[in-house]
């Protein structure tokens, strides 16, 4: 399967493998990555697309930081498990993400 970089900054890199079957979000300074597949991949892609539409002036690093920190996908990388994104977002971020999800629908 071919891997395509769909977003890369100085600190973050987002890759897609298998035409969106898998996604990887990597924090380049630490080398930690989170891998998404199946329903998690679909939710991650929806979140990425929503963030890019909601924040069109954000750089790839800002989008990566939003996903890594505000959605706490970085916690996933440390625990090496993937859970639904809502389980990782704090209350303030959940309000933002909830509005992003409404934006998609």
C-alpha cells in the first residue's frame, strides 16, 4: 500500500495509507505516533477535515497541535491504544469539537 503525506509541518506529520484506510499522526520532535484504522480512521479524517475547514488560516503545525493537544491524540500515542476522540477531549475542547462536528454535519 502506498503512503501519502497529507499534511506536514516542522513539528507534526499526517500520513494516509491505503487511500484513507489508515492514518498516522506523528509528533516529530518526540517521534511518537498514533495509528488509526477502521472506524477510528474515519473519525480522525472527519476531525481533520473539520479542523481544516473551521480554521482555514491554521498552518499544518497548528492543525497537528490542535489534534495532538486539544483532542489529546498525543495521549493515545503514549498509551498505544486508540479510543473514540470524545473520550480524550476536555470539556472546553469538547465544546469546540462539538461545534466542529456540527460543522461537518
